[in-house]
C-alpha cells in the first residue's frame, strides 16, 4: 500500500460503541494526516461520523439483502478505496468489503469470517487494556505507544445548531444539569425514575438548578414523568429534537447525569462533565472516556453482557442514592 491512501472504516452499530471507537480514528488520522478516511455506517450512526473531525466522508448502508447489495455496488464504484478496517465482529460487516473486492481488508476476529480478510487483528489484552477502546486502537494504530493514552473522543456540533439550541433554552439560574433517565438496553441499565426525581428536586431546591430531561422519542413518557415531578424548573425534551439538536442540548449542560448508555458516551465526547450510573456492567470495559466523568457503582459483580431486565442489575442501580449523585453533581459542577 502507498503512504497515502483512501481508507474505509466499517463502523460499529451502537452509539456508545461508536464513541468508544473515535479515539482510534483520531489516532489513525494523527499518524496518516494525508489519507482520505471514509466511514461506512448504518443510518442511525452515520450522522455522528459526519460531525467527527477526523472523517472526510460517510457512507450509509441499509439493513437487509437489498441494502447489502446496494452497499457493495456503491463500494465497487469507488475505485480509490484501498483498505478496509472492519470494527464490528459480525459476519456481514466483513462480507461487504470482501464482495466489494477492496484490495486490503483488516478486521477483528469473530463469526468465522477469516476467509474474507487479509489480516485478523487480535487485541493485546491486559489489565490496563480492558477497555473496549483498545480493541479499535489495536486495529487501526497497532504501533501506538503503550505509554501514550489514546486521545479523548471528539464531536463537533454545527455552530448554527448549537446557537439555535442555546436560543431555545431559557436563561439558567446558576447551573444547568441534564438528566438522561432512559437507556436503550432497558431496565437493567436504568437508575430508578423516582431517584432521578428526588435528585432533580434537591438540585432545584438547594442549587437553584435548571433541569433539562433528555431522551429519545420512545422515552417521552418517562422523561415527562421525571420533569413534571421535579416541577417548573425542569423541562422534558424527549421527542422534541433531532439527533444534532439532542447533542446540542447535552452540550449546553454544565453537568450530565446519565445511565450507562449512548447518551453518557455522547456527553463525554462533547466535553461535558458526566456523572455515570452503573449497575452490574463493568466501567473498566465500557466506561466513559476522558477525564471529566465520575462513575458511581456499588455492585462488586461485573458483567459485560446483561439481560434487558435483570433483578440483580436493577437492585444494584437502586442502591445508588440520590444523595450520592447530588454530591457528585456538585463536585462535577465545581460546587463541592
């Protein structure tokens, strides 16, 4: 391969995973400043890569047989593509670059797909490298110095979107705290709603905090319940924003309180101080990146794969008290 090339990165499919992959893409850009970097991603993830400063362009692929065929055809029409780095462990993610006949295909192990790749990269495992971000670092920049931490993930919201969101938000009293009570994974990753309510009421009562409750359209009932119970100083934004407006809402907060979720990872990539609430998932593996996060967890048992609804997980989350989170918010906001 030449020193300068057109590289395709096949993205992972969840928001949190994409954010954890961003340090590797930034590190690759630092080592290959003249390369053209394209990211292949599903529609729900592609908009994030469009606002990542290390990516030149984003290609979308749809699900199903028709989507797979269309994607292969589009890649074949891009003869400048020389190398594909395949982040997901799925069979399909390796099959597409193979059928598109990209000259070099490098990926992580998984799903009996070795035949589709020129090289399989096995991550270097150690206690210090348990975090998921190192899988992607080993794939994209295996020569990255072991004594140099990966860069923190970065997202750049369009200026006009951020300015519009700042206008839509009311003037804040002292600080603005974002509460994100939902989680795509379900009850196993959700701090109880009444805990969010108790936290919000104390923040409003003692710190004169403005509260914004953020969530997806499907979490509207939950978010409206939390905001309505906190009172007039809280507002629910679930279902009222597109993806970039949702990011701008989080970016406008002084502190974000979130479950182990995509929103938690997004807030860290936006440089926001985060209070992250963990039940039985392992923050050493999938915790928030950067140096502005406070992780709260009581469970000594740590699991990577957790059912959508686990009694053990719900009990572990409920053991984190609103008082603990309140003190963590004060610390994150510089009020402690």
